[in-house]
C-alpha cells in the first residue's frame, strides 16, 4: 500500500525547512521499507504549524506539525503515515483545526490542498469553471456580475472593481489594444496573500486575468511581480506555460474565438512601483515616477492605452464570482465591504498566518481568537494595519469592525489586510521615525513634500527623541505631516503621515518619555 | 544554498541577451535583469550597449538603473545577504539582528566583506511576515533568524556547502 504524504512548498514553509523535511521523509521511508508518495502542496497558511506534514486517509487529511528534522524518526516510529496515530505533533484532521474551520475561504479554497502546478488538481476543485461561464457571457454581462458582487480593489484603495472594468470596456482604444495589468508588487510589510496566490494557486490568477480580458476586450495581460518573490515568479511562469499548452491562454481559448496572452514581468525592488501609475511607468521600461491623475489608467494606461490595473487578490476573487455567482460573494460582509478579505496576521503573533474572513469581525477577534496574542507572551501594545502607510492602532481602537468605512472613521486603513502586532517593548517614536525613513528610501522623488519632507521628518523626530525643544518640534512635525498629506500626488507622501500622526496621537508618552530622559541625562 | 554564479563580463554574451529581448514592449527592465542575472551586476560597458540597442541615451539607462534598489553597478561578493528591515520583522527583533549582522561581518549595508564573500543589503519585506526576522541569501529565504542562526548561516557560506541529503 502506498501512503500519500503532503509537504508544503511555499516560501515560509521552505524558510522553515520544508524541502529538507520532504527529502528526509523519502529517505527514512526507504530505510523503514514503507511505501510513501511525497507530494508538495502549497500551504494552508497556518504558519506556526509549518512544516505541517499531512497524510491522506479515508477520513480526510491528518496533520503533524510543526515538524522539524529531528522529529522524522519518531514520526515513523509512530507510523504517522497511517494518519490517526498518537504523536506529540499530531494535530488531528487538518480541516477540523478551528483556525481553519472558522474561516470563509472563498478565494483560498484550494490553497494547501492542491499541488500548485497541477492543472488537474485545479480543475478538480472548480478550476476554470468561472472562465467557462464567462465565455458564454457578453462582456457587459461579465462586468455586471463583478459590479453586483460588490468587489472592491483589494490592493488597498477599495475602488469598485466593476466600475473600473466598465470604464475600460466603454473607452475606445486608439491602437485597438487594451491591457490587463496585475499589480503583484506586494510590498507592504505584514502581507503575503498575493504571494500565496501566486505560489500556491497560480492558475486562479491566470483564470481571473483571462476573465478580465474577456470582460473589457483586452488581449494582453502582464503580471508585475516584485523581485523579492522568486518562487512566485517561477510558479507563475510554469503555470502560464501549462495554460498555453492546454489552450487556456493564447488564441481561440477553449474554442471561444477569444484571445488572451499573459506574461510575467519582474519589478526591481522599488516599493513605489506598487502605486499603479508608477507600476505602468516601470512596465514601460522607465523610472517608476508617479503620473498625475487624471487621466486615469483606465483611459490612458499602459503605453497610452486603456488599462485595467488590479491587485492580485481582486483578480483572484473573480473566478469565484463567475463560478458561484455574484450574489454568493456579495451575501457576506458588512456595510459597503462585501465578500471576504484574506487577512494576514503577522509580526509579534503567536498563531500567525492567513485568515480569510467575511468583512465584519473586530480587529480584536482577529488578533486574539485567531492570532492568540503575541508570540513573545508580553502584552500587545500597538497594531499597524494596512502596511507601512497604515496607522498604528492603540487598544482603544481594537474593537473596530474589519471594514473599509469602519476603519476610515478611525483615521486608519485596512489596506491589503496586513496586521502587524507589536508587544509592549515597542518604542513608538522609533516606529514613527522608521515611517519617515522608509519614505526617504522609497519616494520616487516627484513631489517635494514627499522627497524632502520625509528627510526633514527623520530629523525632526531625531530632535524630539533627543529631547530638544520637544513641544515646538512636535508642532513642527504635525505641520510637516499636514504638508505631506496635502501636497503629494500619490499615497506614498500622502499616507506616510498616517503612522506618524497615529503614533503621536495615541502614544504621545513615547515621544515625551524620550524627551524627559534626554533632559535628565543632560542635567546629570 | 544558492551561490551567485558570476560569469566574467563578455560583450558578446551581453549583446546576445540584449538582442533577444530588445523587441519586447518595455524591454529595458527585462534586459537589465537578464544582464545582472548573468554577470551579477550591470557594468558600465553594458549601459552603452543597451542604450544603443534601445535608442536611448546612456543617461536614460543610467537613470533607470539608479532608480531601482535591485540593480547594482558593482560586482557583489560571492553571496548577497539581505536582511528584512520592515515593520513585521522589527516587531520580532530585526533591529537587534541588523546590528548583530553589521558587527559580525564588519560591514554596513551596501558593503562587501574584505574577503569578497558576503555583500550585505537591506530589503523591505520578503513576505515571510509571520515567522520573522527574515533574511534572504541568493534565492533562499530563512525564517526565525536570531543572532545565533545568523552566525550559523554565515559560517555555512564560508565554504561551499556539500549537500548531504
């Protein structure tokens, strides 16, 4: 009898030793004369359990984790390959783990189950059903379905995806060429959901982009993926080749008469290229300088042509909507935030990972009921939601429901769904300083408040931290933040003040404390 | 462990790379990546060849190279070690790791150890944010890196590692 064993293969699992675990299992199985087939799945996104080794049984998949190299012998001694056995690392049936069971995995329904590069696996779990439906619809009907789903841009700006598509559908292209551009420049710290799509379920992104192409009449797509994600690029390229080989990309897709080509382009370590107009400049082979809007990229986009620029998660939500129906997606959520958002619980967290939920639960539920509090075991003090341009939230705001409008009311953003937790050892004036320093490193340089303001911001915060004229410098820093907010073309300069202002407002003591100790030191 | 397979500068190879890619729309970034992947950096000589092929000025090509953190114009050490400086890693001790790495290697960011073995670079997020601090060596990403783990990794880079498994 052959026992089938699954060992994850995403970047985090590999970073925690999954490749060596997979090879060791094969070697030790041979020594024990046990017939095993080791398959590489993606990851379930339950990162504290990585490497999570799963075993197929009639009852479902049993899991063992976190498996380290030293555990392999004892796992074989316990005959783990039979599934339901006693072992300190046994976690039972994987799908019954509450962390996973309580999620609503619309987009990530296949992640960690499939071999990411197996077209058969993808098709066996509803893959390409959305595309099959879309082929039967008119462009307008596809756009209507996306509108009805209530899907909003998952990159962070939350602009209604259907309306963007409508604009591109309606506007004529001077050169008879429209484009679908996937923004896979996932630079926000604390986020990895795009990476998980590309590494663990790349066909889903290919399907979503092809549907977008049919919807707006675009025949060329580009995925702009950051260079920090080598495995994403490798898996995408492999899946795209498979799709071409199976008539799921290229000319006359599945006999529909429709054409769609897709290519991966690699970024080069510039955070600003996650801003859509900067990304387009970069795709055109230029410095990633932000463009003024209008004109919108939907009207004058890549190479001057009408272009849909969508985040990975927006495009990855589309196959579900076209397969299960717009209503199935729109039925869950809160207020104007419909559907699900794959949250990423990160930083100093005990149970970090991917948590796809319908909008609506509170931030606190996410951080404690899923995250289990801090990894260090110390009290949680501050949480940055939405990447390096997102505000830091103090305890008084942790009851905020996870929804776009709910967060803007608190002068915060949900962004791309990244949640970075900090324990009570954090110095918030140091975090504020880093926000400005990051802007110095990553500003494209077009707008003065962003280019120069960020440098001045670092200097002012340094003076505050050194205890020099603290009151006057705090006022100066407030002024500077306002100038950056009002005087920058894009979110880089326009949002860098959010983490700084929130730190000043909710964690004032960290600025004053430093000031006080500096003054004391001087007096002594 | 991935080692950069640095190939010495050869204008003929570079020209072949450029010719293969130059007709792509927006060809400059793909060309720069291909050149750097082959030679481990983008030499000045390459800038002239690229400019000529794409009908750009050398200044324009230089402007693009200098805009992006990923591209480098000097040969790096045998290994490039990138330490994540972003918030999720900070919350798990990345600041201490950065300080340790600089002290242990005796270099600052963007510098190479005197034996030309390791170039140290900062990076802003490797997408391994639940299991930081994270570092990247070549194309391999390492999780939960504290000072001791960092020293082990550096030690393993000193000799060409023989894969036992």
